[in-house]
């Protein structure tokens, strides 16, 4: 018993000594582990939640949520700037720029395509085309707002012609699938161009027609089908939450892309059938009217009495 006790005491003393000597060695390891633990606790970009409803149709306006006069939480601050470009998100924008709103699937993906293009001043993602005031992402995913997930592009037309914007738009997604882009389904994933002036409208309609024809030529679209892209005047742009802005460029992004491009290039603009501008139509109408007026007899000439026929010569005696 005495021997056992002595051995145990010696062992305990030795273990205590070893423990004390290892404390300093383990302290740095503990700190390192703590730092790793803190790293994994750092907030990451929020994942995109699954929609609760996936209406692949538009609701009657009376069935849409009216919304609220209060802005949803989590919007960018009024002085927020673009994550990669450093330009304003809210505006005002330079006078030499123009705006266009585009809807073509998940706005994380669509913004990633445009935000680094030469001539783009700023991009923002949000919601438009629906009924609900001050919608949140959760509201839109619920399927009762009629809003589309849209990308607003602020661009310099001298550096980035609008036809190039349209080509990138059509070539970057599948415009033949109504209310769907890849696995993303719902009215917020519809293909749409929302214009701010008549020139944008005319070019958008011409590009749509040209691309539809090319898709049919290569067999991507059957002859009896049409492109689903809607072309409408721009409505109110409701800014999306801050964590959605420039999502793919931020640390922790999921590298998600739901777009399904056809792989078919846009035909040359020279082949587009562009509707003449209203000013051109009016000028042509004036020219035609003037030409008709100059060719028609005057009222005075039309009402003048005809000259009497020449008298027959007198008979010879």
C-alpha cells in the first residue's frame, strides 16, 4: 500500500509538472483555434432564400399586396456607393448617362454581367413592374407583388451604345422561357426590357425581332413560338436590399448563376428593322404633303372658265 501510494504521488507530481510546462505551449494553439472559431463565426453574405411561391403567371392587380409607405429594412444607405465602381447607387447620375432596366432571371447573375462592362457608370438591383409599394425581397418571393427582379444599368451611350446593351442582354439568357430562367421559376424571373425613352423602345423591339428570327433559323425556337421578352415603359425602381447589391463581387458570394444563355449570337445591327423615329415620320409626312400640294392644280385654276373654242372660218363666197 505504501509503495502504491508513493508511486501515485510521484506520478501525480510528474503529471502536474508536465501540465504546467505544457500550458505555455498550448496557449498559442488555443489562441489560434479561437481565431479560427471567430473566423467561421464571421458574418457571411446571406444565401438567397427559396421562394415560398412560384407563380408562373401575373396576378390581377386586385390580388397583389398593396405594399406600404415605409421602406423595408436593409436598404443601402443614401450615400452608399457601388462595391466595385465606387459610384453612387441612388443618384443623381451624370447628365451624359442614360438608364435602362432589364429583367432576365436572378439579379445576382444579371448584375455580374453588366457591372464591369466598359461604359457602365453604375448598376443596382431591385424590383419593378409590379403593384406593391416598397417591396422587400421576401415580398417579391411570396409571388403576390407582380414585380420583376430587375437590374438598373446607368451607362454612357458614347462609350456603350444601347445596341451593345441589348446584344449582351439577349445573349446572356434564354428569352424563350416565360417566367423562368434555369431552375429559377416565378413571375419575378421573367424576361423584360423597361425603357426610358422612345429610342430605347424602338431599338429594343428591333433587337427582339432580329434575335427571334435568328433563334428560329438555328432551330433553337420553333417557327410557331415567340420570344417571351416584354418591352414596356419603365415604372418605379424599388431598390433592393444592400446584401443583394453587387453580390457576386463580394466576399462570401455563392458564385450562383441561374442564367441559361442560348449560345446564339445577336445578328448585326445592320440587319435590324428599326422603326423610324417619330420626328422622322412627321418630317416625311410633311414632305409628302408638300409634294402633293405642289402637284395638285390650284383652286383658282380649277374653277376658271374654259376658253371658248376657236370660231370656224367663214365659208368661201
